[in-house]
C-alpha cells in the first residue's frame, strides 16, 4: 500500500540498500507484485519494499530501521503458506529470507543440524540423507517451503502422526526480536533454563520476531518401511478403518485418506494406481524395525478388511511406494486439472468424529452448490476439504468462503480446531472466537505484547481485527503474476 | 495474616479445606512456613481463591504433590499454598482419540492405572509418580528415562486450562492432537514453576501400551567405553525407549541386578526396549553384540521395578545429599562430564553419584553430605566448577536442590542473557503484581 511519499521512499530505499546491498531491495511496484500474496491468493496486499538479507545482522538492521520509521514488517519464506500469514497486510517491508538458505552445521553424533530460515525443507533431508538421517516434518509443499516458514506455522505433514510436528523437532532458534535485538531461544541441548520460549515462538506466525538460525533434530532413517493401500466402497468404512487401526494399538507413521473425487483427479493427472471407482482409499505407512514389521502390516491389513475394505495391497518395492505417495502429495496439483480454482481448507477434529464430520462437510458444500475433494491426514484427524469453484462465476467465491466458515464451525463444534497446520494468518482471524474465549485471546495478546510491544512485526494476523486500513478480505480471484507467466500453478 | 482474609477463604472452599498453624508443616519449604494452605474443590474455587489473594496482594504458591517444592529459590514473601489435591478427577478419556483430559491434582500413577485398564498409557514417567500430580509434573517439566523415545511434557500436552494472576480462566491449545490455532500456550506453562498461572486441567496425547517392555544393564569398566557404546547405539537401527548411563555409585541404588553384585568402579549402561516380543528380543541381542565391541560385560536383564529408580538414582545413592545439580549437555558430552565432574569433586574431598538420561544429554549429580553441610565451601567450589564445565560445552546447569547456605552462593539457575529480559517481560505481562511464586524462578521471576 504505497502510502509513503516519493521522497521518503527514496530515502528509505537508500538506507535499506546500505544495509543489504543494492541488489537486494525491491521497490518497483511491478516487482513487488510477486510478493502481494502467498498460496492463498484470495488475499493480496502490497509492500513498500522487499529486502533480501543474508545475515542475522542484516535482518536486525532492517528491523531497527523499520522500528525507527514505524513501518510494519513481515518475514517471508517461499510464500507457500495457505492463510495469508506472510502478507504485508499494512504495507511496509517484506523481509525475504530466501537468500539465507544454508545448512550451517550438521552434528550427526548428536542428531542435530543448524540451518538458516530460507533453507527449503526437503533440502535438509537431501543434505543429511547420505548418512542415513532425515528431517521428519514433511509438509506436502516440502519441495518448496522453507524451514523458517515451517517454524512460523508449526507445519505438519503426513508423517507427523508418529513423529510430531515442527515444534517437536526444534531445539533452539536465533531470533531477531521486533526491536532488533538478537537473542537465542532454547539452544542445542534438550533443556534450557527458563520458559520454553522456543516452544512459544514456533507457530507464532511471524508475530514474535524473525528466526535467523534454527537448531533442528535430525532422525535416523527407519530400518524398514511398509506402505499399505486400502480401497473402500464407502467413505464411512474408510473412517471406521482409521479407528480400527488405532484400536489395535498400532501407531503407523502415516494414515492418509483420499476420496473419490481426488482419486479421479490424481489418476487423470498422474496415473498412480489408485482405483478410479473407489469411494475412498487409505494410505497407511508403517516404519521401524524390520523385525516384526510384516506382523504389524498384517494387523493393518486385517483392520482394513474388518472395516469392509474391498481391496488391500502392500507396495512391493520403493518405486511402487513412491508412486502411491506421489498420488497423495500431488493431489492439490491434480485439482487444477478438474477445476479452475479451489480453496484448501484446514481443520482438525477428534479422530472418532471422522464419519460424522465428513458427512457434514459434504452436505455443507453441496448445499452451497459446490464440489469438494478430501485428501487429508486421517490418522490425526486433520481434514483438508478442498472446495472446487469457478471464480469467474459471480457469487461462487463468496459461497466458498461461506461454506468454509460453516465447516470450521462444525470442527469447532465437535471439540476440534480451526487449523491443524496452515495457521490462522489473515484467513481465519475472525474464526478465532469459534474456539477461544475473550480471556484466552487476551492472554495471547499479552504474550504478543511481551515479544512485539509496538505491533509492527507482522500486524493484522491471528487476532480477530477491526479491519485495517487496507482492504484485506476475499476479493475477486485473479491469477498470481507468476501463474500468468506459466511459472507456477496453485497447490 | 488477617483473620478476615482467612474467613473469606474458608467461606470460599469450606473450613475443612483451609489449613493453618501446625498443620502447615508439610508445606514448609527451606524452613519457611506459608500463612495458610487452601484446597479448592473446583475450577471456580481456584479462581475465587486467586481473586481474594490478588485483592490483598498475598502471594500464591500452587502445590501439587510437593515433589518439586524445593526447586528454585524460596518465595520472597510468605503467602498461600494453593493445593490442587482435591482436583483429581479424570475428566474425559476417549481411547479412539488417544487423548485424555485430567484435572491437575490427579497423580501420575492414578492416571496411569486408569489408562492401563484400557490398553493405553501416558508416555511420561517422572519420578515419584505416586505423589507427583499432572499439574505439578507440567509446571516442573518433570520427566523420566522413557523421554529418550517419547519426549517430555512439551511433546504430549495439547491443551491446558489455567487460572492466571488476575483470576481469569484461560484455555490454551485444545483437545485435538494437531492444532496450530493461536499461540502455543501449553508450551508457555510447561516448566514455568507456577509463576505464570495455576494449571487446573490438562489434555494430553496418549499411546497404546506396548506388548512387551524390557530393561537391561550392561557393565563397563570405564565411563569412556560406555560413552562410545552409546554413540554406536544411537547411530544404529535400534530404537531404545531409554538410554541411561550411571556411575557405579548411582547404579548401586538400582539394586543388585544392575551392578552384578559387585559395586565399585566403572559404569552401567541401562537400556530399555518396547514393542513386539520379537522386536525386543532382537534388539537385546543386537545391543549385546554392539556393547561387546566396546568392551562391555554381559547384558543382564533388570526387573521392571528398576524403572522408577532410574530418574532418582543419583539422589537415592546418597544417604543425605548436600546438593543435587542437573545438567543439560549434548549427548556426546555426557560420559566426559560424568567422569570429569566426579574428578573435580574428588579433588575437593567430595564423594558424588552420577546418573543420566544419556541419549538426550540430561545428567544429574549429587554430592554426599558428610562434612559438607558444616563446610559449604568445597561444595560451592565443586558446583561452580561443574556449572563452568557444562557451560563451556554449550550446556546448562541447574542447582536442583541444596540448602540455602549453598543456594545463597551458587545461583540456582543459569544466567539467561538476553532471553531472560524477554522472560521478565512475559512475567510482567501475565503477573504484573508478582503474585505467583514470586522470586522463585529464573532471573528473580
């Protein structure tokens, strides 16, 4: 929201260039367009500047400048977020961490790595893979999303069912606080004195400061992996199978559900071997010791058969396994082939409420005259209904937003949450009262005040707001600049 | 304390639930006796008690089972002990969701017993589970040997209800296992030692009970060899649920099985495995093979009763301890810290016992009392040297227990640097009047 006078803008640009270097500041409106939204293109907001620091000192200096000038600022990773969390909602400076993407250190003996925030999630596993290690949190966008972005959203992924989400894998962070001070929260050891500030920082959606170094745990790759595909003629049976697996005392690494519409989209696009006529499929992965794995897989097979699976098969080799996972992980891309647009929802429910909630989701979407595809982390009750729509049809986008709100109310109503891994950002700030009282929100606000007393660090997010000066809110769909150039599609 | 205040408290929770005078002796910490102990019977009563205390600016010391009551500095001012023992109900357990909601005053062992009947467990095994309450375990961030595989409270707590210093009832997190809505308030209260709010209810993730579990001991002549064996174990395919390293003195506290009846020198590595019987069997065999390569003796099975002794072994090995220090270091530094730490103490004429959750780098050491209580100087010198050793390697030390004569010379908590100021700002935001456990925690919080 270019509200700065030309003279002030020129002066600020010069100062920013003095900090990060002349090739690391954008202020031309055309260049800024790329940064006006994240993966949720319903929301758009323009920054005055985008800067590309390469060190914590750069970040601190930019933040101090912003504080002095009372300009809002927001950190940004790859921009794959799905809740508008990294948008410059009130203008100001976008601090892109994409040039801080190094693995600084790997300590295999102590199973940790020190990385910069702009490192792409999957690149860490690539780096430590040759020695038999990996980084466990695996969001579906892991080929593009950054560890810093994962910190902001406390990102999950399919394998977090057994291994936990980002916060369970972060030991410490070097953080630039909103006043420009550089502090360490947590560290390399498993315990650090005082409050668990690293734990509080993770998932704070960029409102507590900017992480510039991150100490993460790396895990030994399991000795063996087994992947089972169970095919159902009825969605309720698939839901029942999830409960049956849990009831047998098994903790799979992942339990993913894919519904018919999604299977068909995936098969059209990639041909991954899912039966097109199935009502739903479960992708169940077990890992751990080679000894006993077959027996445990047999338990999974039995649990699925007992629940009415019409077909259960086990991936015979790594390539078959990879193909099944490709189907799961590329589902979002496949929707693009059957619908001009879609909106990814994210909600969590107690696992036992799965059959009821899936029925309600389908009813709600149908009542709004829309279609929905479900592909989600069934094992931990993390739903992703994806509502398909055509933004060119008048009123359709508004109905998507309405249906989304109704689905969130259903999740809240069964004791669930309005976000399992995508965050609140701009998208869901007004849904927070669905699950939190005024007192809950007031305490969160006090916590925010301790980190970010001026509120300049990523303003307008998480908390229900009186809408700010900028028009943030559902606007008519238009493709992102890089989509128009054919450089990317929406996932 | 004014009688008017006590009358209001009595009217709030019932006279039988307010203790005074000699009845307060179990609640004296470091020789300081509170003004009264109050035991509310509901969430609303907790809030009402805090509202009364806040109005009169009387400090509040939340109290579970009292197992960690002496950690930290004693309260700056005498106040009320707020006991949670009457809030001891299991609120909700849905096995299919693998979650449980409990009131803060329920003991860990009572919860585990209730869950065991339904084939599940809370994968947290803090010391003194018979006395330790869920609320207290969370507030003190207590843990045990199985944290090696299953983590600590921060990995299990998904929702929390607290009463804050302004008597507001606040919920953080929720009841579902995955949740990123709003800030992660459960993390804020774990390990906060009651300085930010009184935990009254918690929702935790559960796990299915394993088919089999086994604990085994491997003896080494030297700590160094045990350290090398642990490195090999950690980089192997094995998935132990506990990796404990004890010096011979601490190992003696586990019972005769651990030391092979011949205590004295050397070290004992205790490893736990769970899972299917065949998995446990295979892992024990692999462990034996791997340990033998590092000069170990036989792998000896230990009785299940040894489990709860592991976390308290360093302390239990010493009849009267004059100080207990807890360290967090890198796993590869554990054996060396134990060896050098004992040397440093011995050079000052002090005998010590050392035990550790070696796989996660958490070490506990205690110093024998003997002369030490009369002469704190060598104890102070040893503790100071220990802290320097830990910090030199990037680790931390906390003086878990010591008499005030020692605590007044050796800081309980490490210096926190810049993060400490942030913690003080959080305390000021949540408890501006310093009502909750004032002066007990880091940086005078």
